[in-house]
């Protein structure tokens, strides 16, 4: 037993030390990546034995949210940077009956969006995924609010991201077979009828998990294409002269023989986050240069 004590202490102290080291780092993990992807905050955010995905920093960089599947249950976890240090990760959105995943903050940070089969009636899940959101209540969040009929359908709606002016990008399979990417403008506080993105983005294959640059200069999404490197790859398209360029596979710097999904780029434009092999990874956005 005495021989095990040092190891036990190391396992207990390691995450706390990582939090302490992160006090001066806006990204939680002090080991910044270059052109080679690496696991994000291993042992603290990306933890062995569970599935983490769908990560997002707040616009001011002082909050971090991500989804976790633990013991078959989906919930949203969060961390805050307060008084010079990051808090420990904790569950912020959960329900006894429904799961929650794919978190994303509104441009002003007042709403936390996510997808769920949640229903207002207790003990009764929906049969499809809808996009929901919670409104900020101090340090807490309200009960789920449905994003409305211009967004949600009888099909599945997945993943959410926003331009700086509040236009929502997401995917749905309601309008025909596979998932495709749509966008919906925000006008007078209401989402408008969703519009399907062009053939430069959407194909007969699966397209989902879309991240849109706040200035709409590029778009990253997950797709399962026969020409890909694995079960699902990340692709990128740039906007030129008001049109999307044909999407390119992001290559081996990101994609593997597995399934890559859930892209997010930090608001400073420096790092791409995504999920692979059940963990959250990050890499420098300098990899974009060879894809333009």
C-alpha cells in the first residue's frame, strides 16, 4: 500500500497542477500546438474512458464548454476563468431523461445553444434532435428553450455555429435523405427561414458539424465521403467573390482513418479544435495556409 501512495498522490495532484499552470494561459492547456495536432488538456478535459466533443470558448476567452458522454449519458460541462485561475470542469446542462451535446455560444455570449431530444414533458424524450438554447442567468443557465420552427423540423438538426451578425449555420436531414448544411439569418430577434448552402459545400453524402468563421470568410464541416481518409473527415471552403470555393479535405494534419468532427476555431483565429478518437484535439490554424 505504501508503494501505491506516491502514484495515487500523483494522479490526484496532476489535474490540479494543470489548473495552476493554466492561470496565465487563455487556452487552459499550456502546451500550445503547432502544425501537428495534439490532445487538448489531457487528463483534465480529455479524459480516458469517456467521449468528449463539441468544444467552444466564449468570445472573451473566459469560459469553456464541451460535451461529455459518460456511462452512456450526454451532458454539457463547463469551466470559468475567475480570480486568476480556471475552475475545475463541472456539469452545467443535464437532465434526468434527455441528453445534451454540441454546445455553442451566441455571438454575445448570452445564450448557450446545444442539440437534444429534450421535451418539456417529464420522462418523455423526442424522437429527433432539435436545436435548443439556455439563457444566461448570472453564473447559471435557464431551462432549455426550443430554437423554433424556422430551425427545427421533424428530422434531426445537428451542431450550431454563428457569424458575427447572428446568422446560424447548422445541418438537418429533414429536406431529403442525408444531412446537409443550412443557414438562417437573425432579424429582429427571430431566425428566418433556413436556406440550403451551395453544392460547393453540400453533396449527396453526409455533411454536418459546421463551423462558420464569424466574418464568413471560411467554413469547416464534417463529411463522410468515399474520397475521404476515414469514416468521416473535416473539410474546408473559403469564400471568394461572395461564393464558396469547392470544399477541400483538410488532410492528414487533422484527418485519420477514424471519424473527425465538431470543429471550432478560437475567436482570435489561432487554433482549430475538433474531436477525434473520443478526445478533443487542437492544432494551429496555420494549416489553413496550404488549403487556401
